[in-house]
């Protein structure tokens, strides 16, 4: 792969689930992966496994100060990303909405919405200044439909749909913002909802075989489209 085709990819939630499955696919394709996650041990493992020029750091996306410092460091070293993927998210323990504690509800809002906003605030200005790049905010089937006992999660993913589609209207013509439904994958989050029934769905690793090329193909023509990995 020539250096002209190498992408700089910023990926949140890189230490588990879909994010962790995407990392080796992007690396194998010759791209530079900048990832974050909340587990310092998992971050160290990623750095040991993939090494430079890839860069992984323990960051909690809820911490706006830490995210801003991380973004400043990454932009200074690598420049604006070609692909920014907001993947980090959490799920509520399935229960009727009126039984959800304020602490659990707040955590979903803080990670799934405010965390995305923190990362966008850190990177998108530099991307706009250079008028290039694709922003993908992970939505969900539950960001376009609903189900009982996951109302807080639905609320956050509906918010991501609206936030991303509005952002798409603010970007210059050469850029794109896409809310992306990844599909139904056998992750920790799905097992939290479905228990053993989650095993009937595709693994993150198998999903990533299709998802990584799909993500890499996204371009300005996709701006403002609510897409699903296919």
C-alpha cells in the first residue's frame, strides 16, 4: 500500500467488542489506528501487539479534559484523522424505565452522548480546517426502533442519530458524518440484554471482516445517510 492511501483512523472503545475486532482489520489493511479505551491493561496489550505507528491510550470519553488533551496530542503527532469512529458505548441492565436508577441513566447519557460530543469537539475542528475526513458515530437498531427494558439505551442512540444528521448539515462538501447501525452482534452488550440467546448472532471478529471494508469505503457521498453495515 502506498503512503498516499494510508488512512489515520481514530477509534474509541478500541479495547473490547466491535472496536477491538476492527483494530486488527484496519492494521492488516495498512492503516494507522489511534485507539482509546477505559482499561489501561487492555490498552497496554493493544500497544504491545500492534506497536508503532499505532497509538493506544487509556481514556474515559466522559472526561472532557482528558479527551481534549488526547486529541491535542494526536492531532499534533498525526494530523486530522481520515476516519473518526465514535464506538464507545454502554448498555443499561434490562429493566422497565421507572426502575432504572439515576446513576445508571446518567452513565448512559454521559458515555453514549456526551462522550461522543467530547470526541467530536476534540477532532472535528481540525478535520473541517483541512476539509477532509469521515465521521462515523455508532448508532443501533435501537436508535431507529424501540424495545422494552432498554429505554435509556434507545434514548441515547436516537440522540446519536439526530446529533449526527445535524452535524452532517454543518460540514463542508468534502466531508461526511454518518450514523451507523452495526447490526446485531454477539458482544458483551448483547449478552447483557439477551443472555445465552446472543450466541446465535455473528461474532465481532466475523462482523469486522465485513465492517472494516465497509467503513473504509465511506466518503463524502455518504454524508447525512443513516447507514447499516452490509
